C-alpha cells in the first residue's frame, strides 16, 4: 500500500462510521479522544498501547448497523446493546490482528456491577470505553453539569470507580467536557491523530475489517468484496500490471463498496426490482465511497474504488465516463465487480454458473460497455481465476462462519444481563 499517515487512516475510519447513522456522527471520534486524554494522564501505558486503545474507542460501535441497535446505543439509559457489542468484538477478533485484545469492545456496555461475575477487573479497558461512550451520550442529551452529576451518581454501579476516579483526576476534566459540547475538541483530536502511529499491518488489517463488516451486513454479500478483490488481482497479474498498480488495484477493490455503509439493508436485500427512488439511493454508494476516501488515500486508489460502475460508452455512473477517461485498473475493477455479483447468490437472484456468467459478460462487451481486453482475459482464464479466488477467499468465509457460530453463543450468554 502506498504510504498512508495515521491521520489519513483515522479520517477514513471516522468518515465511514459517520455514514452509519446521523446520530453517530463523530461519536467514535469523541469517545476515542476522551480515551486518549485519560490514558495520556496516566503513567501506565506506552505510545503503542495508547494508540491501540484509542483505536478501540474510535471503533467501539463498528458492529452497529440496524436502526434499532443505534436507538439503544444513543439512549441516555441504554437497554439492549449486546447485539452490536458482540458483532463488533467478533469482527475485530476474527478479521483484524487485534484478536483477543478486542475483548473490551465486547464488554463496553457491561455495567460495573456485573464485572465480578464476568471475570473483569476494576481497571478493565471496557470500563474506560463505556465511561467515554456515556459521557458523549449524556452530553448530547443535556449539559456539562448534568453529565458530571450523572458520572458521580453512577460510580460503582454502571461505571467502574477506577476509571471514574481517573477521569476526575484530570486537572481540566470540566474543560474537556466543555470542548466536547462546543465541538472545539476537534482540533485537539486532529493533533491527537497525528501523534498516533500505526504500522502497515495494522492499517491493512483494519481497512479489511471495515470493508468486510459492510459485506457481513447482508447474507447475500458475504464474499462480494473479497471476491472482487481476488478476481481483480488475478486479472491484473495476467494483464501485466506493475507491482504498484496491483497494490492500488487491491486497495481500490477492497474499498470499492465502502460507501454502502449508508445504504439501508432493506435496499441491499430487496428480493425484487428496485424502484427508481431505491435505485437512486443505491447508486449513491459510489458517491459516498469517494467522499469517504478522497484526500486520505492515494488518488489512484480513490478512482478505482469510485469508478467501478462506469461503463466505457459513458452510460455508467456517476460521472458517465468513457474508455479514454478510464485506466486499465479501473476497468478491471468494474469487470471484477460484475463477475463477483454474477457468480454469487443475491436477494434477487441465484448464483449463475460459468456459462451464464460469461454469456452476460460477453454480451455487455458486445454492447460496448466493458473493456474488451479485460473481458477477453476473464473468458480465456475463467476457471483459473475463479479457482484462485476461491482459495484466496477461504479464510474470509471461514471467519464469517466462525462469527455466526460464536455470535449465537455470546448472545445466549450476555443478553440476560440487566
């Protein structure tokens, strides 16, 4: 991957989270910032620890997609928040390099009164994330004075005394809350992001988590992104792309549907034809993809991701570009996206076999919609490309099944907690 700063990485994460629901706008950023301030006031954590835990704070609601889940998250006194907590934890555990370090995300809504029975210590990081999360929610609903009273009132019941005391040990805790209220924290949060350092493996890991978690919203899209990635790379290698071009193609296809974070599940899983209004909403995902990525990742990657619905005759969207306007990697991503959609089951269709899938690709080529050289590569090497794709996608598929299996176990274990 071309160089990406920690600030750019965090901007992509934050923009993505902000697309989930208007009520979550900047919520992860504020939680991460509060976590960062408290950790920095202590002599217990090194820079790597602080970066990792702050990132957990930013991503703590990554498992929330459905309206009813967000309803619970943003309630002053929340009721049932285990669904998104469990999914978020399992995404991190199964798809990132964080693995078992992700446990605080699972427990970030666990009341302190339940710590002992669940084997948590007073200083468990879940308590810090929960405190930061509730501070933001209470401030949105009230003011600094009410928030401070709420924290003191719930010390030892909902909130861990250890983290409440660390918060009140801050010399300027009231100023911190005022900055959250008036949004002036944002400049400080930006400076914070610039100080955090994330290595290549972690950034790649979390971009994969975000991309896959979007697919995992729908049982019909489980392997869409990873299939598109692997088909694209297989084609790109056969067409002689350079290492840098392959790298850009990999990340462009990995992030090509990131804008679907804001597309309603009801549209993604509609069994029949979309209405004109629904189709307009669906098409917005490429615009949202550009909005999320622009300025935070190399422009070649942005264009690959944001142009995957363009057609070489200008009939595609959103810019109606033609062949002369499109690079080879962009054309490869567009074809790979179609192949992925054809060979997999969707809410409105069964998976197509080789003959039917290739027939559609060839027909689109004959109508002047797709890059002919790319289509030729797919037709001539379809079996090999799909075999390589199946092998490369195996790990993601196994992770999906592991998530589904463990999700039910954890739901049974945690949803009886009051």
